C-alpha cells in the first residue's frame, strides 16, 4: 500500500513542522496506516502568515499582473490534468471515496484553476456618474492575506474552489487542510511550486483543527477567512474573525430537501435521488438527504427507491463500487448512532457491504428510512452519512413548510413538470441554490454557492467569488470645470 509522508509548504520551502511532530494517517477502507503529516502548531502558522504577508507587501507576487496571475492558475490546472491519475488514486486512498468519483473530483479541481485563470484579467472596477466636476472610479483590490480552512470530504475540490479566486485577485494564501484527509492538498502544493507560483503566494500547513486550525482562524495577520466545515466550528471561526474585525465566508453544511411532486418525471428522478445521497457516502454538505414526496405517489416512489437501495454496494475505494467507507471510526460511530434513532417500522431498505471489505474499515450500509416525521432529529440534523429519509406531503404549501422547516438552507431540488410551480417553489425555498428537475449540476464551477441560516453565509464559486476575495475602493477625483 502507498505510504506518504507529507510536508508543509511555507514561503516556497517544503519542510516539517518546527516541532518535528507528526500525525498518523489511516486508510478509511482498511483502518491501516498510510502515512503521516506535520503536526503543525501556532509558530508554523505564524511563519506561513509572515511568508504570505511578505509576498503581498513588496514580494514577487505583489508585482504580478492580472494576466500573469491568470497564466499561473491556468498552468496549475494543466499540471493537475497531467497528473490526474496519480492525484485521483491519492484522493481515493485518503478519503475512501470510489476511484471514479475521485477522478471526477480531480477533473473539477483542474477546472477551478482553469476557470479563475481565465477570469483573472477580466474582472475589474467601474466608473459612476456623479456631479459634472468629478470623476468617480470603483477599484477592486486584493484583500491581502487570506486564510483557508478546508474539510476532509472534498480536499482537492475545495482547495481549488477557495484558493483559485483568491489568487486570481492577487491575494496571498495560507491553507490548513483537515487532518483526516490532506494528501492531495500536499501534492497540489508541490504542483503549484512547479507551475511557478512565487514564494509565499501559496502556503499549506497541516495539523489538527484545534491547534493549527484555531491558530489560523484567530491570527491577527489574516485579512479574510474562508471556512468549510461544521456549524459548531464555523461559529468559532466567525467569532475569531470578528475579534480581528475581518470578514469571512462560511459554508457549514445542510439538510437539503428534494421535493417530488406527483407530476414529476419519476424515471428521470430516481437515479438522481439515489446518487445525491450516496455520493461520497453521504459526506457531502449539499447532499440530498431528505426526500419530500407528494402523498399520491409516496408509496410508489419509496418502493422504487427501496429496490434501488437494496442493490447498492459499499466497499473499499479501489473496488470502485457505489460508495466507499466513511472517513473515520468517529464518523462511523456518529452515523450508526443516528440509525439507532430510527424505529424498525421506518426501515425501508438497506444496501450491502461487500463480503471481502476489510473488517477494520469504516463502512455503513446505505439506508432508506420512511416515513420520517419532519420534526424528528433524523429530519432536522445533518447525519453526514449514506442515510436518506422520506417524508410525505399533501400540497405545495406543506412541501414548502417541510423544506424550510430546518435551521439549514444550502441546496434544494424540485421535481415537477409544472413550470409555474417550478418558479413558485424556487422563490419560496429558503436556501442558496435551487435545482429544478436535476440536482448538483456536475459540480457547477460557474455557479455561485453558499447558504443561509445554519448553512453559513458568503458565496464562493463562479465570478461572484472574485467579489468575495476583493475589496472595493471608491476614488473621487475633482477635475474642475
């Protein structure tokens, strides 16, 4: 089995943690050791922030034009594509996700760098009409040093999603990947150096969330924070940002509904409804974890979903099955705890774990439950596993009430052939994205993404992210008559 011992990237140099302490990594598929990473501490974060600060205050990075920044991002995207097979294997091993999904993730990672590489020199300010004797310009400027704390479920994708727009705008970056899955970020940092990014423009420091992550979130040298993770940790990150009077973008998960009306094209919906919860073993912030079904077709839909769930197979990442293991023993225990809340009468169907799956892997059978009351913990809390719940509704108003009836608001899906209803539902749903007769849209690099309520605030992805990672300056020039 591949064994990897990662290093930090600080100021253009690859090095261990200053303490030389390390954190062991295990494969979710087998529970066995696959490598180690630096157990970085506050002084490592200090060094990374100092290197980033030097890069934007007189360093080579500060003198790069928008065109040059775009070329570097495009070059990095090309290197990601060139090394896609190796990166996908590492991502699959490190996270446990099936290899074909890891390949899709790496393809999207390259796409982020390409997208923002192309956008770097196409986003600027504007002028405003004002009094006759004045010229008013609105400038878009880099924020300075941006901090990025990313999760373990999509390490390569979210690295690119958050770093690429920040770099496109001329910021220097410090990234702390999750300790449970950070091997692809480490390899991506090596490719960034190969692409020619100047020293200090990209810094990657590994370590535990409560030490390295907390040090980055609270650092006085950071000008903006991006965080993707749990609502509880997100609240701490937001408090740390507020104490330093800086802004942050928080993407904190969801309990996303898919709403199926009786006039929906059910045959088109079924595979999407299943895939939206088993992708990455349900460990996806935008997972379609609730199915709300109109009562007149509830039994039909649940019966067919149950048949499909019973055929699902979970197993090691390299077998490339429907889904892999969960990320850790802790996460497996958490998901099984939620399943214990379910009444046996609501157990519609479960998939299978292949017989030759390693006994120490972190597997949970994909599970379909229904009907589940909309006020229960199963319907209200993010399980973050391959558990899909079904709840019937009678009419449009009840569907809206149930869909909006959690503290989350990230994504929703609407399945109906009624065009007027499609728009009514899209307006009524309290979330950041609404998909109509589809869900997820293949990653949607171009589509602004973020939530409301417990799902967080701020937007990333798409051109709107260039607003997120820049500040507006108003310049008022008096030129006289």
